[in-house]
C-alpha cells in the first residue's frame, strides 16, 4: 500500500476540491493529509494532498486517469511517490557549515534525499565528501572559464538526472541561462534577512548598520541576484558586544537550519511558486521523523 | 453571498473528503480554505472548511441537507456563519493586563467577538469596563459563598447565552460542576509554561528554579486544575538579573498575547478537542485583519 | 539612601574603571550594577553604573566632585537620580496601538515616565488621552503649515522641558532642523525590520516581496529618514496565508513591544549613541518590576 | 601582551569594584570587558573581568598579588589565561547529534576547547571519534558493573586532567559520588524544557500532554536527577500535526544549540553557581568568532 502526494494548481473555481477528492475516492485512495490555499489577489488555487492507494492503483494509473479530471479546470498537477528520494546536487565553496549540516541530516535519515554529487570550486571538502561515498566534482571557476565551468556543472546535474541543486554557501553567481534552465530547482542560502543586505558581505553590512537581529534566507535562484522567491527565513539576536566576525559564527546555526527547512519543504512538495513568492504548506504528521540515531 | 465555516470530526475513512466537498459543490458552495488532520494514533479525522455560499443556500439549508451526508460516516459537524460574532463573558480578578489587552483588540475589531459581560470578584476594573459600555457584574467570592457566587456567574452566562467564558487572570478555582457544564467553552490563561509550575505563584516558582525562559499557557478549563487541553503557549527569555517581580512584568506581554491568540483560534473554529489535547489549525487569509486603526 | 546611575563615555584607557569606582567608593557609594563596553573598532569606552549613595552624597555633590576625575580622561558623564521620572511627549497620528500600549504601561508603573503631553495631527485619540488626565495638543499639519506646526510642537516640548519625544506611529516627517535639535532624544517606531522596507507602506512592501517574517524597529530619529541608530528590533512569523491587511494586525504587537522596550532602555540610561549605532546594556535587577496590577 | 579573565564572588560590599579595578590598574592591566551581578536576595556579588596585561604581569604574578586584595573581603577568585583551552571529556550513548555538533564546532574553532577524550557505553561513534584523532574509550555499563565502569570513567578524566565533562546525550545516570566529586564540572543536556518532563522519554511525555512548544535544557549535574542548576534553555514550536517521533527530530537542533551555548558560556568563565541557580554573563566582543571556515 503506497503513499503518494498530489500537487495541484489552477484557477480557483467552485468544485475543484470535490473533483480532486472525488477522483481519489473512486480510485480507492484514502486522503491522509491535505492543505489548500486560495490566493485572493491572483485567483490562483494551490493544493497538496497526501494519500494512501488502498486498492493498488499505481502512480502511473493515477496520473493517467487524472488527466480527464484536470483538463476541464486546466489544472497543473503532479503525482509523487512519497518513498522516492529526490536526487540532489550540493554545491559549496569555502564555508562548510551548511554542507556539514546537510550531510549529517542526510546520514541519519532526517533529510530523505539522494545526494548524488557535490560540486565545489575548491578542494576543502573533497575528503569529507568522499568519506561519505558521494561523488565529488572539483570544478574550478575563474573569470575566464566561467561558461565552460558552468557547462561542466550542468553536465553533472543532467547526467545523473538531479532534480534539485542546493547552493550550500556556493559563492559564485550562476549565469542567467542556468537560472532559467533550472527555474524553481535551485535553492540558495543567503546569509542575511533579505531584502536587507543583498550582495557581498552581508554580515559586515549588518554590523555597520547596527541591526539588533541578523538572519538568513533560503530562496529559489533567479537571474535577478538575491531577488528570487523566498522559501524560509529566520533571525537571531545580536548585541553591540558582537563584532562582524561574531556574526559569522552566530549566523552559522541559523543559516544551516533555514536551508535545511527549505529543502525539507521542497522535497516534500510543500513549496509552490506563486509569482515571485512562494506558498509553503506545513509539514504533515511524521514528516520530520527519522529512523536513525546519529 | 455569505461566508460559512464547516467543522467536522469523525473516524478517518476513505471518501470522507469527497463526501464533504461533493456536498458543498452540489449546493453551490465555493471552498476558500480547508485544512484537515488525521490522528494516526486514534484514527480520528478533523476538518475545517471555509466556503462561500454562491447560490444562496442559507446556514439552515446547508445544515439540514448535510445530515444525510454525515449519517453514514457518523460525523460530528457544525456550520457557522463567519459574520456572526461569538458572545463572550470575560472574568477577571486583580491583574488587569489581559483584560486591557482584550478590550483593546475587541475595540479595534482585531478580535471580532461580542463581549457581553465582564464578571469580577473585585471592583478594580468596574470603571474601565463601564466606560466601554459593557455590563459589569461584581460577584464577590468568599470561602462561604462560593457555590452561590458561581450560581450567579452561571446565571449571567446563561441569560445572555454566552458561548465562551474567558478567564483573563481570574484567580478563583471553578467548581467541577461548572467545568463540566461549560466543557470546551472556558479558556484560562496560566502564567507559566505548563506543565511546569502549576498552582499558585508560578513566577516565584520559576524564579526559584532558575529557569532561563518563562512562559504562559492558554488552555481549556477542566475539573483537573491546570491540566486541561492546551491551546497555545509561548515563552520569553529572562536572565539571572531579573527578580520574580520582574518576571511578573515581563510575563504580562506573553500572557496577553497567548490568551488573545487562543481566543482568536477558538472563535474562528480553528480549535478542536482531541482527548486531552487540541488540534489547532492555522489562520486563514484575512483572519487577522481589522478595519479600525485604534 | 538614594539610587543613582552614572553613565560615562570616553576613550578606552587603562585605569578608567579604577578611577570611576575608586571615586564612588571614596564618596561612600555602593555599586549595585555595572556594565561596560569597549568598542575595539573605535576605541570608545561606554559604562553604566548603578549605585546607592550610602553616606548621604547628593546628585549635585557627586556631579561636582566627579569633574576632577573626569577631566584627565576627557570623560563625558552624567549622573541621574533613579527615582526621577523622565518627561516624555508622545506624538501619534491615526494608528493608536502603540499609544494605547504605552498609556497602559505608564498607568501601571511598568514604564516609570511622566507623560507630560500627547501631540497629534488628528483628533482620534483626544478623548482617551484626556481621560488619562494628560494634556492633549491637536496640531494639524498640512503641506502649507508644516514649519508653523513644528514650531508649535517644539514650543510644547520646550515649555514643559520634555527630555524625550516618542513617535508612537506619528506619520509626518520631521524637519532636519528638529531632528538635529532633538538629536538622540526622539525615538520612532518603524513598522518594518529596517533596513528592509524603508518609507511608506512597509507591510505592503513586505507582502509583495514575500518575506516569511515581518518586523519592527525602534530607532533614534535623524535627518536621514529611517536611517537613525537602531535601539531595538524584533520579528514575527507570517505565512503565504496572510494578506498585507493581516500583517498590519500581526505587526501591532511587535511594534508595541519593540517601542516599549526601546523606551524602557532609554529612560534607564541603558542606551548610548555610538556613531550611527547604539550600545544597549541589559536591564538591571528590578528594572522591569511595577507595583500596580492593572 | 596577554588576555586574562578574573572571576570573583564574595559578599556584596561597598568598595569591592574599586578594590579589584584599582589592583588591576596598579598592575598595568587594561580592563576590556566587565560585568557584575549583585543578588539582592542573598547578598552575593559576582564579577567577571577581561583584561590585557599591558606591562608583562603573568597569571602567576597577578594571582599571587591579588591575595592581599581578596582577603579582607573574603573573595573567592580565580585568574584564567584566555588563550588556554579547557580540557573536556565528552560522554555519549546512542544519539549522536550533540556529539556531531560539538565535534564540528570544535573542528572549526568555534568552541575553543581541547576534547581530550570521548567516552561511550556503545560503539556507534568509535569510528567518527577516531577519525577526529580523539581518544575513544568504550566503557560498557551494565547493572552489575556500574561502579567499576564509573571508576574507569573517572580514571580517564583524572589521568588527562580534564576540567569539564559534557554529557552529550549520555543516557546513564551518574552516581551521587561522581556528581559530588565533579560538582559544577559536569554539563548535561536534557531533552525537555525543565522542570517539565523530567526522567525518561520527555518527548513522549510532551506529546501526550499536548504542549505547543518543546525544549531543551543544559544544566550542571547534581545528585538530584534533572534538578541541577540550569545554564541555558530554549524552545521550538510544534503543532498537533507532529508525532513524538517528529519531536525527536525537531528537538535535535535545539538540543545541540542549547548544549553548545552552555559550554561556550562555561569555558569563557561566564557561568557562576549561585545556590541551585546560575549567573550567566553575556559573551564579550569577539567571543564567538572563529578563524576557520569549515
């Protein structure tokens, strides 16, 4: 008996919930969780449903059969097997705390993903990655080879069929082309509470402005730097007694957690793009649990 | 065109969402928000649906027609008009911050309730209540007149047909009988992070234990003191440099907010009793907005 | 036996703490609380000391005698009587939640200030202010009379000898001249987490950017709009399900609290200007306690 | 030029700050940070001072010379070299997240300690510890060998001269004797917001009580289980939609951080025992900064 997730977006219309839930009932599926959002401003409808297929319908059956339900309401939809692990490529430069954190969560099963590769423009984390039996790709990036380097990165992603790229403090700007190609499939962690302190050295900017909280922002990457749809943010208190170097340390925890929460939401299909914003549904029962102790 | 809310609880069964949403679609209702929870441990299903009745069905029509849908699945359900304001009685003793906070939220429309009466065993807030044009009932409580006093309190509640009693720092223990009679309809604010520091003087207890956070808990009142189902909690940081008297001050904000959030959830039918626990669904779009500025 | 506070800033030099504490010991004063900060970047030293004058020295005695200690180290210093209440003028426009909150805290003694006047460019809160027996000054502001209106405001402030102006959601921009004249003595609450969303309609800006936390910032007012030294900030979580109108409601609590905390710090002489930043020392024992219950 | 820290406790007396700072000034020391606390209830005085010895006085010089200052006021005091790293023994059972987190912070210099040994009653983390070039001691504990096992643990601690034991989710109860012997030098992380949910399985207890926040508590270990002086606590929000297994996952981050913050405070001599409570001074400038990137 399989657990599946269905995500749907369409124009908000009377009868849409009945159409979807009626279909699932007819196909012998038992809904275990569902959330919806109607954007009053745009008239868009968003829905995420978890269900058990109690009478043996497969993902393919359900997907094929749903076409007739979706067509009249022009639904965008997709079915997912909850047991399938998303293939993820991590990219990192020289700050390793997010990488370390994600590897740990992956190792103990708290982030049920397949880390299919780590790409870095530095060699600092080659050993730690290799010790986790994950392929490590050292792709140096210079002013001169930027396009070629990116082609190699994309090749890695596409050969493995990775569905998500996570920029875990990867400090090179991606080209517009790559951003467009992987739209909604690259998550970046920015070390400030956006839209404050875009660009380089946000902790130094924060220190100089004298803010009383610093923060971190996980967002989808778009061609417009630090302007992509925000998935998750959080803040942490600082005082006059902390220097910019202290901020870097204090920011590590909040960066790691904000990024991990954003990935968790993405892989559970809880995040929907809504123009330049996101809809993020809360986690369902059991979504955080992991089997291993460490 | 009216906005209604439907709440349903029953055993979790295949087809329940389809049954409910199918009915609403047939009756010309457009679902604008819905959330559900399946308790895996108990097998109970909880659902809250907001919808617009676009073809003129009244609350009475919908309620009557739903009986046939509800019966086969043994649903407990009720329909509510979102424009109707719940009748609420506030009870207060000598600490006035929650009362002041609730009166303000009510005044500016942030808590869309009807405060039909304030009952107090002291006279401290008679003037402020009367200035808000709310009936004030001074019901003195002593060891000797406890039962009689409570009978008078109940008389106030029942004559007005109040649906909710809020103990806004009311410092008398209610009788088992009253707790049972008003089960799920009395909300209390306790000035600690329950289950820590039950009973009297929780801030002093907290100070003596040397905790680093103090808190507040809003819960439904049951015969078992400070043990009722928790609706909302929050905490605030303290240090060694604060005394128990400081805690009292620092606790005011968190008490006021926790209580206001619990009432907000209750009046929007977002809280469900689930044994000795609660299910609290998140607020729908626009639920916090108020028209007035102050 | 009186409680006094001494604040000192000077260049960081060896012996400065000994000089200060030695003086206080010789004058029969018992230090009950002290905090210091050495800004490594600028070399500035900041100190706040609370003490009891156990042998009868008055504020004037101490102030006069300290000159000889302060001179060699070029200290800026001032002594304050902890029992003296700072004279404060509140200014408000049409949003009344901060005003309501401050009046309440003042009423119960949680903010030990003298509210000597409320100035407004609207009449909305005349009645509530008058009912608190506080002089209300209605000073209309239009494009044409801006300078004259400000002159009247300043006249109110100067006649009463007010030491602090609090802009409790006062929506008119003050002139550069007034900002300079009252430098470090005007506190404003801005309804965003600065430096994000400066200027008008920050909640709408926040909604459009799709942030996951909204915030509030209390800062000293300078000629450079929304750029003054930040005293206190805080944030509160929002989701896709809240509209800009919901933000306005959710922001009320955080605005009120951030402003109250900033005023609390200022009146207890815990805030120091440090260029365009602030040093904010933590509250000493008993600083939050208030005698009244509501 | 060395950075030292001086900690002092004594009865609160007039002149104590002058005596301490006067001594340091005479010895050519420049105070860079200082905080004090006067406990009004007990009359105890607590002070922590950071300073630079600008004229070459060594720790030994200063310590010897201070005796004459300390004696008349019966001060307990100690001088510490800020460059010296505290020797720490970690103990762990089967949950590895705190261990992983502490190893990472140690590795990048964010926790400037010497981890001189890891002791475990299980073999799960032998490999990870050994890969960090830290001695791993597998000391099995059974009902029968408890005393012998503890003797071996103490032997490890004492042979290396460890100054602190950290119970990083070590699930065996220590004997009264060991608790007394290492009083104020064993820090435990308990996975609840104490005093709620003492003893075994706090997440299950929390789930059953239906709390809306879960938490973690770092405290000094005493013979009285889960009753020792609290150093640090924090909480994280949960909803009805999370199971006890989810709590375990959500609790990992808060446990790891609370423990790391408590250790950070302890090793910087910011924590003082005050009866069954603690005084925890805020971190000084630069205290969080670390040189390495990951």
